[in-house]
């Protein structure tokens, strides 16, 4: 059996932009009968208490303070410093690997140069 298209099957937390709130409030206020208003609320998936809150917000014209903890101004700097530290650690490890590889290459070249010098000295004495 198909669900009624005017009733939501599952409640969802939604947020509305200021333009959407103003449009819905204007449409609600323009409705002449309680049935029209109820239809607008059902279609928008709203409760009358939410519309009341929107009216109060529109009258006060003050934005509500953000909820939750206030942002820690040092937290952003700490995060940036940790990211930079991690980047520099990776760069240091890469540099250390390069130094080790160059040291091995240098030792190999000295070994080859030493063998070459021994071959030249051995062949010139004969």
C-alpha cells in the first residue's frame, strides 16, 4: 500500500535558509483558512512551534549565538603546527635516507677507485 505523499515516512533534521524561512512564513501568513495553513505546514513538514520561533527570530532580527563550545583560538594554531611538524618529520626522514644512500654510493666509488688504482699500479709494474 503506497504511503500518503503528504506525510513523511521518517523524521529528518533539516535546516532552512533565511530565504526559505521568509518564503514559508509569507505563504503561511497569506493563507486565509486554518485548512490552508495546515496544508502548508504538512507540505513543508513543519510544526506550528517552529513557525512561532521563526516569527520571533524575524522580529528580533538578531541571529542566535552559535551552539556548542566556543572555538579555542589556540586550537587552530596547534593543529597547524602539528601538521607542519609532521611535514617536517617526513622531510627529515627523506633527507636522512638520502644521506645514507649518498654515503653508501661514496663508499662504493672509493672502493671502485681503490681497485682501479691497484689495477693500474699492478699492471704498470709488470
